[in-house]
C-alpha cells in the first residue's frame, strides 16, 4: 500500500474545485487508469460526482453541467470526498471497486472484487450494431463466454430482444456478481448464467459466441500496475503467450457452433501473439474506439475448415 501522508489533501468548496484538486492528487500519486476512465480529470469527476450523489456529466445538457460544476459543497461533504480520494490512492483499487458501479455504453453495472471491472470493447460493437450484419433470422442462442460480472450478456440481451443469452464463467464469485446485474436489469427470463470451465458445460449449438477471455501474456502480467492486480488473476492471466484459453476455445468451439454462427473474440493488445499462435486462421478484425486490432470475428465455417486443416475461402 502507498502512503498518502505526503500528498496534499483533496479540498475545494465547489464541485469543480474538488474535481480539480482530486485530479491533481491522483496525478501526484501516480495512480493507474484504464478501468472506465483514461485520465485523472475523468476519474476525479467520477469520484466527486458519485460521492456527492450527483449525476455523471455525460447524462446532462451543458447548462445543467455548468450549474453542477459551480455548486457549493458543504464542509462535511468535502470531507467525505477527501476520504474517498485517500482510499483510492492508498488502496490502489480501481475506482469502480470503491463505488461498486461501472458504466458500459451508458448502462450501469454493479461490480466488486469478485469480478473484473467491465471494460470490454465488445460492448461498443453490441451498442453500435456492428455485429448485426453477421446475424440472421435464425440467430437464437447467444453465449457470452467468460461473462465476469455479466455485462456483455446483459448488453446482448438488450441489443437483441428476440434472442436467449447464456453467460458462462468458471468463477462462482464472478457469477454471483453477474446474477446481481441480471436481476438489476430485469433480465432473469432471458439471461441464464452457467458455471463452466471453457466450453465444458456448454454443448450448444450456439449461433453467436461473444468472448472476452483472460489473454494477458506472462511478461505483461508481471508488470501490471496495482489497480490491475486488485482484480482476480483468473480474469487476466492467459499463460506464457496469453493464448492458453483461446487455444482451448478454438479447439472446442467448432463442434458447438451452428453452421451460420460467428465468434466475436477480444484479445486486447495481444494481436502479435494471436497471429503467431494461429497463423492460418482467417479472421475479420472489427473496428472499435481502440482501433482494429483488439476484437476479431471468425465464422463457424472458417473455424471448422481450419480445425480440419482445410483452406477456407
Ligand atoms: C477478461 S474477464 C472478462 C469478463 C467480462 N466478460 C468483461 O468483459 O468484463 C475474463 C473472465 O474469464 C473467466 N475465466 C477464466 N478462465 C476461465 C475458464 N477456463 N472458463 C470460463 N471462464 C473463465 C474469468 O473468471 C473472468 O471472469
């Protein structure tokens, strides 16, 4: 744990002053971002607004945003904000583990240390319709493999009201968090949660498989900032080249997909490892806000042909 004693306390008598002071404190402390925010300013705004029970900026028109920024904050509330920043800096936990809330595509999810903080780029593809063209009238059974807190399963059910979604994970702890989110979004009738090691308890056939698996390679794992080490290691570590889970998945999946199915797979910054592990596999790289090297799509036909050693055109 890091000491906060030599850092200036977060202070300010308006919302905007607290955000500026909080951002300066986060920067001075050298905390790591990447769990829903990318900058000290965004993270400070999130923490201040959450602690004061105010709506997040993105939900507001500019006039309301400005009046909230100028709002006076009472001394006891200022103290609560300062304590939250101290905890963030001392514990090095991602902010979402302190607020127990993470947002994906404008949808709020519960999260705690039992599950990784959701931040999958597949969420963007579900919200912007990028996957829709790969589906058909027959698309019915959707699997979110490695569901974690269930966020992608919930977003898939929201995106396609006519499909049935299964969220699966090896971790009973993560599934307990996923149950909270499925209930929170009133999707118990349409989202089923299953404990499974890879595809073991998931015979299918599946029409669409979404998967954000553990894919961080061993060298990267050893250099992760504390914020990432606060998350379950099982959710991140993918073995020496990061591809242990993906290797097993690509072996097991062909027999469990319907003929027109597709797999949408996130691999983070591991494209080089992916291509080295699966050099002949024909994939489509999908565009997200992080570029076109993090999420890929494979058709069942291509996967089947690849598994049988046939060339697929
Ligand atoms: C990167 S997290 C993704 C969580 C969630 N889909 C998201 O995007 O926030 C990977 C998840 O895979 C799960 N996992 C790890 N090994 C697994 C396995 N062999 N079978 C099923 N799930 C596994 C972890 O428990 C973790 O919840």
